[in-house]
């Protein structure tokens, strides 16, 4: 077999094979991006984030300079400590650049748009996303009424304490007036 025929088998798209079909399958494979699960930890080192995202550490450092949204904390020794939201941001940048085909400036614009206008369909994290039980509005009204009542009582107590302080300051005259009629400084 000739050298050219061998190279044609190893490198499709060269030497007469259509390159377009090969490129189309490459793009389809890239677009099927599924992010890995993020472990439940408080901080991640740059090597851990690079492994999770499937990029090198220098790429993450470069992305920090290009995306203002990606700002990991630094320890006293200067080591980068990524929080969960930083890891999610790095994964989103990777998805935009590698899977969606955005340029860095295009991905920066998309992330800036998302940050200015958050998705209204997306549920917020934490307990606020939990649905209310049946009769939840009645419970909320009862709690709000109790808080309002407690607030009114606290204001009344504060006003009583404020007036008591003023009355005490009037009663406590420690300096007795000196009578000019008596010739002695010490009263008898």
C-alpha cells in the first residue's frame, strides 16, 4: 500500500475524502455536552476545577482575566479557591465556548446578559424555592399579624423606656444650689 493511501485512512478528509461530512460529525459530537456533577464541597482548588471542567489550569487562569464573573478567592498563600458558583461559571464558560461555539467575547456578552436579566423560569436556590403547603397564605397572614403586633409592643416599650430615662434625669440633681444668704459653705 502506498504512503498516500495509508495517510488517507489515518486522516480522513485529506487526499480525496470529503472533509465536510467529517467536520459535521465532529460538531455534533461536541454539542452533546453534559456537565459532570459537582461534589458537595465548600472550596475547590484550581486543579480540581480544571479536572471537573476538562480544561488545563492555565485556561482557567486565562478565563479569570477575560470574564469578570469568574473571580475565585485566594488564600493567604495565593492559591485560588473556587466556590461552587465559580465552578458552575467555569462550566458555563466551557459550554458556551466549546459546545456552543461562541468566541470569548461572545460568551462574555452572553454571560453579561444573563447576569443583568436573570432567567425568570429558573428557581432560586435555598428554601425560598420550596412550595407552600395548603393554606400557606393563611399562615403567612397570621405570622405577619403576629410580627406586626410584636413590633407595635416593642415600639411602646421603647417609648416608655425613653420617657423613663428623661424623668430619671430630672429627678437626679446631684448639685445642690448654694444659698447666698448663709455665710457658710457647709449647711448645718
